[in-house]
C-alpha cells in the first residue's frame, strides 16, 4: 500500500489507497496536529473526538492541491496512518523540497 503523490504545477495532490478497515490519518507540523475526517477534511485533532477516520475500501484524497510541495517542506509535515509515519515533507540540504514515502516497497 503506497501513497500516490502527484505534483501538478507545484501543488500536492495526495491520495492514499483504500484499506479494508477504517484508519486514522494525522498530519503534524511542529506542535500542531490535524486529524483527517472523510466528511470534513483536515481539522484540529482536539475536534476529532472519534470522527477522524476513513471509510473502508475507499481511496482517501488527503490533499487536492491546497498546499504546494514547498509549503509542505517548509512546515516539515509528517503524515501518519494509525500513528505510524507514512509520508514526510522536508527540504534536502535546506533548499530542495522533498516528499518521502516511508515503508514503500
């Protein structure tokens, strides 16, 4: 299961593959954590309660171009699935923005 990261005109389109069971996605940047809701999109983690999870067997469009790769790298965003890092965004040698998929095979 690998994420699909497309960069279109510098904007990030991020789709996660379907899973047989609902999962929880979070995105962290520094001290800020957001939770992903299939209904509301990204919301502050403290507003999730038990509603921030995906729908089983459906692909998960985490980003639809709201942020550029450079923005995500500047923020050092880490995306986790059920607490395990699956994607991180950072700058290589402080200059080149990078999207890194963890656990890809």
